[in-house]
C-alpha cells in the first residue's frame, strides 16, 4: 500500500518536471541546454525563466529523494 502511494507521488512529481523542462526558453541555446539546463552565455536568465529553473531544480532533488525512499522501501517490504 505504501509503495503504491509512493509511486503515485513520484508520478505527480515527474509530470511537472517534464512540463517545466519543455517550457524553458532554450531557442538560442540548443538541445543540450534544454536537457542539461546549461547555457552558453554567462549572464543568468531573468525573471520567470530563472524561477522555472529553480523550481525544476527543487523538483528534481525531490524526485531523487522520493526514488531513493521507494527503493529502500521496496527492498525492506
């Protein structure tokens, strides 16, 4: 039961990660920047783009943590 809930929560975190990644403004930066979040320029993104990148970073950290917890629960239960 707990694992099913964990899988649903992980899925609910993955969907925003995908949508935010696809919505990032990377027209001039290429596909590599869209995947890695890197930029060729040294100035930071402004406004909404920077907020999207921060939210994406937090969601990705949450995804990793939730996945680790799910693996540990799977091995013990």
